[in-house]
C-alpha cells in the first residue's frame, strides 16, 4: 500500500481557505433550538438585566443573539467559559444556535463571563421561570 505524503514533505504553496463547509443535520439539537427558542423574549430579558448596570444605548453594540446562544449552550453542557469560546468558534451546531454560522464572528471567554455576570441570578431565574411556564404547564 502506498503513502500519500502531500502536505508532509512540503507545505502547500497556495493559501488555504479559512472557510470549511460543514453540513449540520436538521436533527441536530442546537439547530432545533435555534429554530424554536423565543429569541425576542430572551433578548428582552437580557436587555432589562443589562440596562441595570450598563447604558445599552451607548458604546459598541452587543450581539445579543451570539451571547444568548453561547449562554444556552454553556448551560446545557456545563462547559467552562474557555470551552464555550472554543465551541462557538469551531462547532457548526453551536454556531447556528448563536446565529453566526455564515460569518467569522466569535467571542472570547471574558465576554462570556461578563454577559453571564450581567444577567446574574435574577436573569437566569427569569429564563428558568419563562421556560417552565412555556413547557411545563
């Protein structure tokens, strides 16, 4: 059996495309969540909580969908902030959940922590109560 040594002996002389196309099946749990979560209601809760500590109308706009998607994925999987950062950057399903599947947008572990801290226990409780009301009646 022969061995293919391309890319081992000499690096590619052509620039590699940073874009990789990945098919995420319709049955993927993150894709299902992305299609069914009440993003507007969730954003309203997040903005109410954020408005208590920052002026949400000044400064660089926060991509609320990205942060909410990361918050949901992290909560579902009990990931650390660094694991969440890596999954948002590299996992196709999580990128769909965060609404950044067609871009090179990502976020770092400190912004994940900052967003979670701004939401606080009160914001987390509001999400829990909202979901409990919607799904466990």
